[in-house]
C-alpha cells in the first residue's frame, strides 16, 4: 500500500521533478562552461574577457549612433572598461554587465521546458540575441541617464535598468511557454 502511494505520488510529480532536474542540470553545466571560459583571463592583471570587451566596443558604437559622445577606455584599476560621456567618466563595464549570466539563466529555463531540440536551440539562439541586443541598448540608456541624473545612480543601476533586462527575459519565457513549447 505504502509502495503504491509513493509510486503514484512520484508519477504525479514526475513532470515537475524532470523540469527541476533539466533546469538545474543545464544551468550548472552552462555556468561551469562559462566559468571555464572566464578562467582563461587574468582579472588580477585587469585583463577583460573577450565578451565583455565586445560589449564595451558595441556600446561605444551604438551610443555614437545615438549621437552620444561616448568613448571607452580600459580601466587601470580593475578588469573593466571605463565609459566616458561628454568627457566625463560616468560608468564602467565589468564582466557582470555583458548579459551572459542572464542568457545562461534564460537558456536553462528554455531547456527545462524543451520539446523539440531544433526548436529549443533556435529559440535559445534568438532569445540570446534579443537579450544581448537589449543589454547593449540598456547600457546606452544607462550611460545617458547617469550623465544627466547622477544622483539617481543607485535607483537607475540597481532597480530600473535590471528590470529592463529581466523584464525582457520574462517576456521571452512567457512566449516560450505559451507559444512555442507545446507543453
């Protein structure tokens, strides 16, 4: 009797348990791969990883396209890129600003709700591109906002602009669940 109850309970919660296993398993594997990538760079010598450097360069180009007088310079004190707007230091870009950790979280959730691997891989690629693109725009807007409203730095950096990127992830997750996952 007890054995049958345990089996029926396991059967009832199996989809949820599989979701958790796929989510945490993929998140751990993706995070370990990313950490392996980051370990190739010497942060103690102020060496910036290639993805963060690419984000910095793209922020400079996109800001200039938006008619912002933005220049980037390597930091001499840490693994970061300094962002200068109208000849004033307004921000820095560090590894945590490159959106990769957000993309890994996004991808793990999509994998956990995966159906067809081709559809899943395509959606992860598309969603990652959208998150990456919006992260560049988010940094552009943040540079502008920090220049004109420096007294609001904590609110802007810690609350408003993270809401933009995590809001985008939420919209992508909901689209996957209700439109594409077929579960």
